[in-house]
C-alpha cells in the first residue's frame, strides 16, 4: 500500500521527520518497474469452497480497477470481490483477490489478461480475503540519479534499519492535493456520498489526518519511539494494547526488543484509552479537530490504535550504475507505507 512520492502536497502539512531534512535527492518511480510490491500472506488456500482465490501481478493498474474488471469477467457484483489492501497504479505489484462464486465454475479470465494483468495462480478457499489480512508487503525500489553525500545517506539507511521510522499514513491516503480531506469535510457538513468505496476513502483520510497530527507532535518532542507515562502500548503484530501507567525496566526492555510499540489514536466513538502524559499530548493536538472527530463518531467508527513506530524489516541496499542508482529492498507490516520510509532518506526530484 504505497506510492513512491515523498514530496508533500501543498495542501498537506510537511510532517516532521525523525532524522531531519534529508541531504540527498533522487528520481523516484521513473517507470512502474522502479516500484515493485509483493504481498506477504500466511497460510495456503483450502483447495475447495465458495471463494476463488487469485494471485495476480498487475502493472499500471490500481486495485479497485482490477477488482471491477474481475467482477465483470466473472459476472458478479463488485462487492463480491475482496482484497487485503490497496496498491498503487504506477507500480508492478503482486496481489491476492478473492471472488465469491457459490455454485459457479471458475471463470475464463483470458478476455481481461494482458502484459499488465497476469494471473499467477488460483485456488478455491472457504473464506474470503479480509482487509488487512496480510503479514505485510515486500518492497523492491529503485532510486535513480541519487545526488548528495553517499556516506551520510548510508548512515540514514542504517539508522532506519535499527530504529524504524515514524509510522505516518502516506500522502496518497489523502487524495490528490488533499482532495479526500476536502470531500470528508463536505460529507461531515451534510453532503451525501452514496458510493460506499468513496465514503470509506473519505473517512479513512479524516482518521489518518488526526493520527498523523498526533504522531507529528510525538516526533517533535522525540517520543515517537519511546513510551510516555500512560502510554497505550500495542503488541507487535497485533491490534491489542495495554496501558502502561509507569514505564519501568520491564516495559523499557519490551520496547527495546520491539515486543511492544507506542501507539496513537485512530479516532472513533469511545474514550481515549491512553492516560497521563500520553493522553495529554493526544488531547492537546485533537482539540482543534472537533469537526473531524464528531464526523467520525457519527459515522459509527470506534476508537482503535495504530503503532507510532514503523519497523523496517530486512533492509538491504546496493548501488547500481556506478553508484548513481540505489536499489532498496525491505518489508513493512500490512497497512504501512513505504512513503514514510523514503521521506527519511531522500527528497524526490522531477
């Protein structure tokens, strides 16, 4: 789930970086092959059931576009097609889709397949795919024409490998030039949005803005990767959390081992679970976003948490083309953005 642009939209805040402004620049996504993403999924299909699981490689096509093409080809409604997460258009990605086909044979996909849409495999399964139902995503990125201090850039790479990065939602979450936020504001003001997909995009954008604003405050006070008193600590790889009223040696050890992570609010109905200093930061930031908070609550969303710190797993890099281009390979948990990682390393050039 990502795009390769790290240049902030003029309609969005340039949220602070953990390592400060990068001193290097690079050309990002000169072609789709410069940005490759592979979904990492646990488990094997059942081999039988009402759902058909498809493993697809797509190029220059977004997830919703592919899902609708699959629905048309199979003669089913778009809502009968499921996937774990959205992937960008300008990229080469391997992604899983499932279609609910009770009592129906496997469709002939040949009418929609081409060099930009390739079927890698298919199998029957008893359960449809769920949003977020991935172990993560593996990224293989190529940064072209890197300019700047190579040694300083490699120090930044090593620092990110060790400490991770602030877990911001990526710019694409908010639409082109923040258009999803403007649409959310209009929707909360009474404008009707009938399309469920678009309504979900607008709600997600509003929720993501509030989270990013809280995270930005934690980056500014250098607490994004450490626990404050009253922290809602999220268990790594889980949505579960517990509140730590005191940060003792045991909590410090668990933080150091990445067993738990500081978290921030995904806004909805209910009370903030954080307490003391952690809650004070969240309340101070969110007090100025009353319209979005109220709109999310009226939409029926419930309080959830998201980790403030994003671990960058299995990071490797190598210089190509005489040191002008940099290839990066790393994995991120599901729902996290390569944009949040890239913005700590380079400023994009046109």
